[in-house]
C-alpha cells in the first residue's frame, strides 16, 4: 500500500526544485566558460591573420608608410563605438550588454536602406516570361546597385580610416582592416560572454555559501 | 534587489587599448581611435611599466570607456592591478599579442572562477 507524503517538496527524478535550479546555474556557468574559451581561440586566429596581413602591407608599402608616426592626433571621434545597456534578463542580474556599432552613423543609414530595398523586392516579384534572362540581369544589377549604395558610406569610412597611410594603399592593408573589424566583433561577443560567466559564477557562489551557512 | 549593481549605460562608449604597435594600429584601422579636444587618446602603445599602470588606472575610471583591451603580456606586468579590478564596466579583456599567445592560466577572469574547480572547494561543499 502506497503512502503519499504531502509534506516533502515536489520531486523531479529524485531532485528538489532547489537542486534543479542549482544544476541549471552550474550548467549555465560551464556553458558560458566553454563559449568564452572558444571565442578567445577564434579571436587568436583572427588576430594572427590580421597581423600577417599588416606585416605583408608593411613589406609592400615600406615601413615608413605603415607607421605609428602617421597616426591622426587631431581631435576626432571614434567611428566604431559600443552601445552599453543593462541586461534585463533577470531582475537582479546587474549584467551589462555590449553591442558593436561599426562605422557608427553610416551603418545606421545603411541598415535602413538595405531593409527598404529588400521589402520593395518582396512587394514586386518579377514574373518569368520571354526575355527573362535580361530581366534577371536587370534585377541582379539593380540589387547590386542597391548593395553598392548601402556599402558606399561604409567603404568611404573605411577609406577615410586608411587615409592616414596614404591615398593608394596595399590590398593587404585593406584585408588587415577587415580582419581587425572581424576581431572587434568577436571581442564584443567575448565581453558579453564574460559578463554572463561572471553572473553565473556569482549565482553558483551564492548557493555554495548558502549551503555552508546551513551546515 | 537592494544589492543590484547599477550599470552605467551609454550609446557611444569607446573601446580603449593598451597593446603593442601592430595590435593598436590594426584596431585603429577598424575605427576605434578617439582623440578628444585635450588630445587625449583611448589607446596606448606600450612603453614603460609606469605608463601602463597610469594608463590602466585612467582608462578604468573614464566614464566614456566601456571595454579595455589589454595584451595579456602587458596585463602580466601589472597583474596586481588587473586582478584587483572587479567592476562590470569597463570590461577588461586580455588579448593575445604577436609574440605572446594567450594563456588561460593567466586570464584574470578565469583565475577568479577557477577555484570552483579546485579540490578545496569541492571538499568544503561536501562537508
């Protein structure tokens, strides 16, 4: 005959709700730590590529043309910045969230332009008929034109950033610029993962401290 | 709720750098360089330890900086300062450099959390 005990807390596979929550915190901590290390590894390879491309550019352009002496020391704002918000995921998280704003003012305009172009294409789908090849080419060229228009301000910002090294720069220098841009994106992910890891660590630590006090 | 840390939010915060020449030049090409009206920059190409200490203290107290990138070998020179820093913003990220690959054993964030994996912490939890 089974006796049902209504006083014990609800069990899930023999574990209390409290234990399930603790396990979830530990798992979150381990996951964020794993992601942090993976992102660092990815950053290392991206930076290595960037350094190699920079060294190649220095070799082709000459050391005097790729030099810190040429850096712009006049007053100017950063073209790439961060948006910092408070993560509202949990009430007491106190965790910052970072968002990268690359080539700041130009990228905001570009995203709006790109969205507008794609929504127009969806509203007016092209029917297939005789001469569809020409139509396809026209559509492709108009899409390319739109993407070029979107990319132009960003390209202008990129060229402006490289202008301190001269008007004509090595393709390797442009490639290095793109590599370091990619590294920046990874760094922002690392910053977010870091704050997630520390938040999960604090949760686990609090539980451990609470357990010690109980004993 | 009473102990919730208030995060200083910003919509145009800077990324500061304390690193070697190639790393700084690379990130400047990516557009993170900022020079204010007083000709103060958000980057330092490492030279002397004293300068690194002063710059680290400056960057971590500026309100317009959200992330500080520091080469790990540079962070090792001022390890006591980096490890004692515990604010959420600006976030300190240790990055590899050309001649010094990243070592997770020296990362200040991982050092802070590694004690969870030590035998002592496991044993104390079981008592």
